[in-house]
C-alpha cells in the first residue's frame, strides 16, 4: 500500500509523486481477499516498518503531531502505532469496498441526525470529514444503512491505489466527485445534493496555500481551507461532521454530529458564519484527536504555514 498520498510538505502534498506499482497494489488487494483480513494484516507490519524507517519527513510530522495530541513526547512504539493505524485503514478498504461488513465491529453514533435532515425533503446533507480515521468506513455505512453518500475529494495524488481498489467493486467505487480546478465540480455536488445524495468532503486540506482561515488547533495556530465551508454557505446547506475512527483490532466508530447550518444565511453574514463553522470544525477535530490520537493521517507539518 502507498503512503505517499499523505506524505509531503503542507504546501505541496497534492503534487507529490505517488509511490508504488499499480500491479503490486492490485496483487496485494487480491492476496488480502484470498487469505482473509487477519493473515493479510501480517504484511502491514512489514509495510509500516518500512515507512517508519525510511520516510523521515512523515516520521518527523508524526512525532510533532503526537506530541501535541498526547501532551508529551511520544514513545517509538506510539509513533509506529500511528503509522500502522494508517496502513490498517487503507488495508481495510479492500474489505469495505467488497461489503465484507461481517469482518468488522462497526459502532454508529448520530445516524439519526442525518436521517432527520433527509426526512425534511430538502435534499442531501454535506458531511464534512478530515484525514482522520477511515472515510471508506463512512461510505460503507451509507451503503449498509441505505443512506446514499458520494465523496468529493482530490484524487490526483492517489490514482494508483484508487484504481486498484476500484477494480474490486466498480459499483461501490463510483461514488467519487473529483475535485480540482474544474469549476463544474461544485455544480456536480449541487446536483447530487438535489437528488437526495449526501456529499462527503474531507475539509482539512487544500491543494494550495490560499483561501485559508487560521484558527487554534491542538494548542497552536493552523490553517484550514475555507473553500468547503464557503461552498456550503453558497449552497445553503446543513453541515454534519463525520468521522470513522479506528479503535484497534476490527473495531470502528462512525460518528455524526452537527457542525453548522447555512440554511437561510444571507450573503452579508456568510464570512462570519464560515469562520465560526471552521472554528467549530477545528475544535471538534481536536477533541477526536485527543481521544483517538492515532487516527490523524496528515503526515506533513500541518502547522508549518500558519
């Protein structure tokens, strides 16, 4: 599995070259399905050890983050656990994409909140996540609970792994709205919402250091992109925070909690509403990072450009 999509500087994470062979990724996916999750996890220790030893920038970023989240300098075993948790969530995508829900202990909190919004008949809900835990488990919950969800995400720096995983279940893997420079992406998001489909966005990264808001996060100023929140304001949609936290072994906890509601917010009040929403978002992420510190998968210096 490739970690390169998440390793890089804060300024260039989206432009970093993706490591790994597509053929090798596909072989790993087929191997995992053939032997099962538990034997397949043995390979993860080899992969995690390799990146722990030979990805110095990721290692430094992990140490910096864990120092903030834990409130002390992390031990080597804790830094390795951080890398292993990331590798595990990628590996588990193989099984979640093929609807092997029986392999997991999935806890869901706040599902009724999303259903309540959908029952109002105003279309789908914006589900704002982060590179925190597994976004695939959140899409899987949507399929299992018959809540249609698509992900609007930047895919350019993870094409190989996405292609390998898409081959496992093309139908399940089609729910992606690619973001980038295409101005039609927002129109596609609006179309999906109008059809009653909820749209998930990982709102903690921007491919360029612009249009960001600086707020406090884990004890220091950090930059969060304003784009997703401004889009929510323009669309006039409620926003629900979603997290798919990995709890160890085969356990995940999916949490939905209210974040902001831009319904009826006038244009003149949008800037203040956006900043308030970003502050709430950062505070919620901080709470989850302190409770489940090994789930944060931004392997670059998140605070460097604040």
